[in-house]
C-alpha cells in the first residue's frame, strides 16, 4: 500500500467541473494520483439496497437524477449514525501518493478528512457562474439545489484554494495553479 502524501478535497456546486478538473489533474499527475469519490459507496450501497443499475447511477445522466433526492435522504440517515461512514468507505480503496476527493459536499466530509489525515489535507473550492453551469446541463431543482448536499459548504471560508471555472482560463492553466499551490 502506498503512503498517502496529500489529499486534495474538491468542493463545488453541480456542473461546476469537479469531475472534469479531477480527471485532468489525475491525467497530469499520472499513477501517483488517484481519484476517490464519496458518492461511489453511497451509490453502490443504494443500488444494492434498491436493486438499481449501479453503472447508470455512477453516470452523469438522467437515471442518477431520477434517484438523487431519495439517495441523498437515505445517505443523510446513514450519516446520522456515523458522520464519516461514506468518507471512510471511499478511502478504503485509496492506494496512491496523492488522493483527489472529487465530491466533497458537507462540513462533516471536511471534518472527517482533517480529523483522520491532519495536515495532509488541502481544501479546494470550484466556483462557476450559473450561466455556464446551465450550458453544461444544470437545471435548478428544488429539494436538491437548496439543501445541504449542494449548499452545506457555501459559507465555509477556510479554503486553501478557490478557483473560478468559468471557461476564461484553460483547464491546463487551472491544473497548473492547483499543482503549484499544493506543491504536487
């Protein structure tokens, strides 16, 4: 097992580019980098429980959106029993020097990583104007876009890096900023 040197937590609203930036960072850093998604064990356990198609839940399509609210409600109940359950479960597969957690959404996610990994953790927020999110397929959904899973970190102010992903800077430039800031 590889000793984890750095964990980059990426947060941002839906369709702001978290997965895109995470994939670009992984491509640049190669085998020493791994993407971990907190949503993966949520979707995996939810699919098993509800006998759903896991591959479709893991995609970025309408199937996932159909079940999003119920999945959020269920995962919130699990978190009431153990706030870091899904973070811990997601990290069980972590085996690289640099871990990018591409979907940090709650204060308890940040809490878990800081308590568990201490100064190896860096927190990054991606922002993006609504007009661009809409171009990427975002549709505001009451009960989804106004709850903790989307808004839980809106007032968090201890980001190590905030990047505007508004198509003005190339993805290469954004990746260079991340690598420089976190000495990757």
